């Protein structure tokens, strides 16, 4: 089995940390949308767990890990309480939240790809589900909040692409029988670094050819 890249205790801590930060981003969006406490909790849970649940359903890992590990389900509720009472303070450290979110992105694209491979998927589907694990919760968050998903917006810095690169590196490591704690961490850190550079330099994916010049007034 390759999905157990880290020791069980380390992987549990990393998973919960990633889930917590993703839940913070969902809760902050709910605050900006003026949701009540139930709406904040729903958006936090969906953001934190949505990608993993979608992956597990698609690969047949039923019931999904989010519903068999109580810590996974309760952690977003802790994040809900944090943003409910401390949202001005959390919003002020937005750069830190973005950095932690990027770390979660890197971790989940690696572990998601490895788990999909363990369930018998070929290279390309494993990569796709690794990326889905990392970004799926954010898509669900934006849809529930009635916004265009961030990864589909040309005016947002690259998000799905770093996850895709991290998932691809993981698939390559699996193919050469080289995936372990060190190499898996390296792939996750590469995706993290890619995402942070995209934020810093505002890297964006290109739009359709000549779209920017011929339709400069459209948004």
C-alpha cells in the first residue's frame, strides 16, 4: 500500500491541520456572505472535507474517511467556533492563512493521488483524483456561496495547477516505486512552493487567444 506515506500518527496530525485551515477559509467566506452560525459550519465542513469525500465516493472507499474518523468531522466545527468569535483577527492574518492553505493543498494532492492509486486506478485518473482531493472542497464552498469557483476565474492566482503538478509528481514517484515519507514530503512542498509563488507574483492561467485585447472591457 502506498497511501500510508507517513506514519499513522504523523499523517493524522497533518490531515487534521490541513482540514482545519481549509475549514477556516470556508468559515471566513461564510462570514463575508453574512451567513448565520449554521451556514458557517456547513461551509467550513464542505470546504474541509468535500474533496476527500468526493474522492472516496469515486474510488469506492465507502464510507468516506470523513465519516469514520470523528476527528475529521469535529475539526471543522472547531474552526467554525474560531471564525465565529475571532473572525476579525483571523482575517488580519490572511497571508498566514493563505500559506497554511497552500500547505494543505500540497499535502492533500499527494495523499489523494496515492490513495486513488491504492484503489486500483491508473496514472491519469489517480492524478485527477489527487487534484480533486486538494481543490474539490474549495469548489463546493464557492458553489454553496453562489460564487464562481476560484479555480475557474482568470483573475485569481493559480490554484488547481500547483495541485495538478504535485499530483503528477506523486504519480511519477509511485511509477518508479519511489514514494515514501521524504519524497512524498518533497512533492507536497513543491506544490506548496508553486502555490505561494503564484500568490506572490499573481500568476494566472492564459485566457482564450486574443481574448484580453479584443474584449478588454469585458469582465
